[in-house]
């Protein structure tokens, strides 16, 4: 699958959803945004919910001199640390009011974003998500809070038998390289 196919969804969503999507028959179609970004639309008429999933290519996990914790902390803070027009943590309340769920998470080769929201709240949820993706503020207090939480969670994971076992397997199979540290 083309790496950029899903990346277009948030950009396309920022332009608004096509009105015909609500009345057309079930269909899966590949298209391009007005800006030329490919995307896939799965059209389900008369749906009450909309889900958007996007993947941005990232080679962070493969880079030698990179702090492997940064994308995890950044993905957490991008939605909670405030944005242009939104103080830190406002997105939590906004999304709760809109019955929306938004998430940014790191994979080994991509950063994934998702948004699920009732159709009637789609435009408002897109505006909130767009502000946080376009102009995040990364409030320092929220960055520190996320960094501390990430470190505590990792320490707890690695303290258990499963964590230690999987770490030993990763060392045996991959050795000392950024990819193993990212995992």
C-alpha cells in the first residue's frame, strides 16, 4: 500500500467531507485530494460514525543518534499539550463533548493518527484535530508529565518477566541497534 495513501485523510478531512458520501452506495475508492495526495475512501451510507486513519512515514526508529523516547512522548503531548486556540488538556474535554476519540501513536515505520466521531460532530472534531496537528504548543509542563509517565511505564514493563524475556529476545535477534531500542 502506498505510504502516502493514508496520510491524505487528515488533509482531505480538513477540506471537509464530500456531501455525496452520505447518499452513495457502499463503495471503496481510491482518489486524490485537490493537493494531489492519494487517499482511500470507504463509503458507508447512512452511517452514524466516521473513522479517519492516517499514516505518516517516519524513519525515526532506524536512526542511530535519535532519542527513541521522543516520538512516544511527542505523540502523547501533541493532543494533550495544547495548540493554537486550545490550552493544554482542552482537547480531552472538547473530544468528550463531541463524543470523539483521537489518537496519535508511533509504529516502527509510521506515525499513526486516528479520529472517530459521530457524523454530526465531524466538522468540529476535524477543526480540533487540525489545530493540534498543525500548530501544537507542546506545553513544557505537559511534556515533562508525559516524559515522566513514559519512563515509569517503561520501567514497570521492563521489571516484569515478560518484559525482560522479550528484551532478551530482541537483543539476541537484533543486537545493539536503533531498531531494537525503538522496539
